[in-house]
């Protein structure tokens, strides 16, 4: 059910972009138990001047290799699960030579009935009962 957006500065290859997506997805599967087939991602590249971020907010030194990740998912995860997710994403991206300082993550939680995976239906909401 997560929808993952990954925003980066232009310059990575298609294979590198796929690897970024795979690293985030593996972390979701490993830490939150997301089904392996539940993969919906938008990976967008931007000109350097179109991705605006503070290079030293909270004393963290960021570079143009920053990877901004926003994950929309259903509510209900504990703080510890979220912390494990953040760590795992950062660890997975380190294998791709992304510095931990350049990994920026935001979780957006929503109610389960706010998802439609197709057919014009609320995929996770109980079906409406027919009235006579």
C-alpha cells in the first residue's frame, strides 16, 4: 500500500534510479512487512535549481546528491518500526554510495479507506451493503 516518491537531482543513470527504488522497497518489505508485490513508486529527476533543500538544516551537511524520499502509507506503525525503516533505507542506500547525510525521508500516514488501486473502489474499505 505504500506510495513512494523519490526526488533527485538529474544525473543518475536509469540503472541507478531503479536501484534507488529497489533499496527503498526492500526496506519497506524487511521492516514493515509490506508485500513484495506491493510496489508503487514515482522516481523524478530535477534540475539542480528545482530541488530546494537546506544544505545544513539540523547540522547535517547535505550535497547535490541528496535523495528526498516521501512515503505515503496507511496509519498504524509504531515509532520503533518507523525508526527501523529510516535506518534500513539509509543502510540500503549506502550500498549505492549515497551518504547517510544525503538521505531525507518523510512519512505521510493516511486512513486505509483513502486507497484505490483500481476499478474505482476503495480497495481496503469494507464493501457497501446493497439496500432493497
